[in-house]
């Protein structure tokens, strides 16, 4: 029974200051250690508790166990059979510390004075600005050159899994997800995801992306590089995705229902990975079938010429199509077309970074009398959109009605007002409320 006390009879706290000093000199930042001790049961190991690296604890670890190969302690090359790291917390700023260490050491491929065979991470937390990343577990096997031979990484909730297998200078990676919420942007829920990737130096090629979400399918590919800045580009194709739930994540008052299909391309470039979404340039040709545009009643707005405009209501449609053009945080709907049994509409709308709306949609209500298309100014915000006739159309309608009477006079006046709008547009004019 006395053997059980041995791990507690060999304290190494007298060495803590020396270890902290050496580590601080190597990393170039302060290193703090709460305790050190040797343990012999169940196998010999060095236990380190309460590690903090950096002025603001950019890297911290609750507990580390280092298990050496005893016979190698007296050799030139020391071999560590296993390193167990429990509850590490890595902040974004820790990357700067690691980058500085790599510059000091140069290329570490030939440095094998210490060989690590196996690394196990438990409950690792990555703290990244604007990203909600899951805690992960990792099991990594290393070669004699301290390069990964294989790795299996999974989120602690089991929803995300990554398998890495080396092939020459490349790393083949398979990522699978089940009932997983995206960590960046709107919290979209993915039912199933599979990605086949190849990692080589500062480049990640994603050859295949297949996902099922919101009763639809998404496929595509992508390439990510970070030799200097972070860059990404790729293609995406969507089939039969029900858009009601995803659009509610963007706006609770104005959203769309129906089934979305389409395809497009995108590219991004930024200094930091978290900034990529804000630097996106994308074009996506889309079509939504059998849906409803909530928050706007285009038929009512086109039927009643009110200067104060219309808000609220809904517009049912058979098909909504167009081109989504994205530049950073600004979205533009081009070649927008809406058709149903009651009306037909076309035009374009911009969604500015502050979520305000700016655009014109020409709406033709299909009644017994063929009315002219009513040009409606779209304004307000994404959460509270408003539509009202343009000034030129409203003035034309009033003038036509006064001269020729309601009905024909109103229709001709609207046409005249619309023509004025088009002529002004040729010279850069715009119609604002």
C-alpha cells in the first residue's frame, strides 16, 4: 500500500521556476505552471497542472501527462510514447505565438532530439472571434519526424468527425457531420455533411462537398489557401431546399417560403479567416417554386396608389427567380422576376450593409382590364420593408386621371411617368422618395 503514496512523495515544485524560465525564453512570452510532479502508477509519467502561456493566457491547459519511453531517457533521442492534454483552451492570439516559435526554429523537420509518438487531446476549446466552435477530442499518431501519420478528431457531442490519413506530402481528410450547426454566420442546421479534402502545405483543396439540409441537397467544391492572406473560392449547387426556416434566421418579419434551386460561384480574400465571410464576392442564379414572400403584398401595393406606401402582408407566387450578387455585406437581387396567377413583377433590389432596402420593382396586376406595370420603389429595412409608387409614376397617374379620368387616364399617366423614369435612368438619374 505504501507504493500508492510514491507519486506524492516526489514533488518537483522546486523546478517550476526553472522550467517556466526556459519555456518563456523559447516561446518569447510568459509561461506559468501551477504544479509539477512525477508519478509511477499506473505507468511512469510527468504530470503538469495549470499551464498558462502568454500575457493574457492565450494558451492554457488544465492538465498534461507526459509518458516517456524509459529506455530512451539515456539516449541522444528522447522518445515520448504519449502526451495527454486535458482541457486546453486556445485563443486566436495563440497562433502568433506559434508562428513566432516556428520562425525562431526554422524548418523543424530535421529536429528529432525529442520524438513524440502519440498525442491525445480531451475537451479542447478553440476561442475564435465571431465563431462558435464546438469543444473537440483528438487522437493523433506521429512519425519519427514528428509529422502526423493519422488523426481522428471529433466534437465532444459526437456531431462532427474528421479523419486524416497522410499520402506522401499530402494529407487526405474526410469530414462528416450529423445534426451540426454552422459556427459562422446564421446558425443553419445541417442534417448530414460529407467533405473530401486534401491538405498540402498552405493549401486545402475540397474536392467534394455534399450536404442535406432543410429537406434539400447542396453540392459543391472549394479551395482555401493561406500562404500570405486567407483566400477561398468555389462552386455551389442547390436542389429543392426549403427556404422558410433559413430565411427566418436572417429576418423574422420578412422571409420567403418555397423550394430553392440554383447554382453559383464565390471567392473571398481577407487577412484573417473570421473576416472571409465579410469579404465575399458571389453570384448565384436561383429559382424558388410555389412559395410566399412574407412582409410584402405587391398586388395590394400596385393596386392602391398611396404615397405613404404599403408594408406588411404577403405575396404568393408560382415562381421567383433572379441573380443574387453579393459583395461583402451588401446583397443585390438582379433580374428579379415574380410570377403568379394574379400578377407578374420584375426589377431589382439592394440590401445594404445596414439592412436597408433600395430598389424598384415593376408590378403588373392581372385583372379583367390590362393595366400598365406599376413601378414600385422598395425602401425601408429588411425587417420592415415598404413599397410605394415612384414619384414619376404617381405624378403621371394623377395627371392622367385628372385629364382623361380614371381607368384609361390613370393607365396612360402611369406609362408616361414610367417613360420619364427610364429616360432619367439613361442619364444617371434616380427616383428617391
